[in-house]
């Protein structure tokens, strides 16, 4: 499973969502969804975003190694 680090990099670079939206030709609402992990950029936007943030595409996501899938027993 992947976790978005888009919000981290946008904030780290000191960029405002409206600036990012304008540079990528998307709405501010779309950038907000990306930052909250509610949506993911399409591939072409992902590459442009990485370029804008001066990071590798791989830096925009991190792998989550463990997902707890055990069921809890009711007592």
C-alpha cells in the first residue's frame, strides 16, 4: 500500500496550493484532494508535480510495510 507524501513536499517547498494548481492546470480542490490522500494525480500530472517540487516521483509516495488485517475478537 502507498501513502502520499504530496502535502509534505508542497509544504516543505513553501508552495501554496493555488500556485501548484496553476502550474499543473488543475483546480485547487484537486490539489487539496491530493494533499489529503483522497485522490491521486494522473501519471502526467504526477511527473509535472515531481518536477515542480524538484523531487523524484518515488519521493511523492512511501510504501507502508505492514497493514494489520487481524480481526479482533469480541468477548
